[in-house]
C-alpha cells in the first residue's frame, strides 16, 4: 500500500521528468509552468506545492541531468581498461548524450556562452568530472604529466561535448563528418582519443 511519502515522491519524479522533457523540447526559457504541468499530468498548483517555484524546479531538473551525465560510477564497464579504451567509452557516451539531448546541452551552456557567467552547476560539474578523470589517468599511467593530461582532456571535452552540444552541424560542409551516424561518431571519438593519447606506456 502506498504511503503519502510514496505518492509525493512519485509526483515529484513525474514533474522533474516532465520538466526535463520541456527544457529539451522548448528550451529552458520557454519551459513554462503550464507546459510542465500539462506534460506531467498535474495542475499548476501542484508544481508550486512540491517545488515552491519554477526556478527551483528548473534547478532540480538541471541538476538531475548533470547527475545522469557526469557520474564516473556509470562507466564501471571500462574501469581498469587501457586509457584509450576507457576514454573512448566515456566520451562516446557523452557525445551521444550531447547529440541526443541538444536542448539540455544548450540549456547548460546558456549562461557561460550567452551571459558570460561561469559560476553555474554545469560548469562546476564538468570541471569536477574532468578532475576525477585526470586523477584516474595519472594513477593508472606515469607516461603523462599532470599538465599534459589536463590539456588533452580539454581538447577532448571541446571536441565531444562543447562543439557537438552547441553546433553539431557546424563543420559538416567542410568535413562531411556526420556525427548523427553511430559508426561515424564512434570512429570520431576513437580517432580523437588515439591522437591525443597515442600510448599509455613509456
């Protein structure tokens, strides 16, 4: 038998998922209370009841998308594998996510890209994720210096998340690299990784 807390948790989850869908479909500024309520199957008052304000709800929803994307525990299948295989696994997933959810990607980059505000949860989360990945690489290989790993991860992040997340078709006329194609996408990431990390042994 459901408790009142169970019902509350289910309703909150339903509203959060509806908010994420609205951000993806309409953009963060046009994800209105009315649209979220319609998609969640609740009335507008329920959103205020559970989340107090639209701003707080958007914050919760955006934090959820960050948790889903940047948790190293989600990449356990490649733990202990060579650096190249590990990075290909991780950044292939991140690239796929950036292309699958462009509205979410743009929402996370809006403040730093448009408003010049880099003090956002998205920026903090990406940098923390890369710091953890850097520490992992340095622990598993003594071939690269700390500065080298940081620089290589910046290149990799820019090429797999920032560029595809904001402008996935920007260079298609020049390169004919269609990242929407899975085989092309996987080869793109693998080639990037091996170009930046050609070997993990001295």
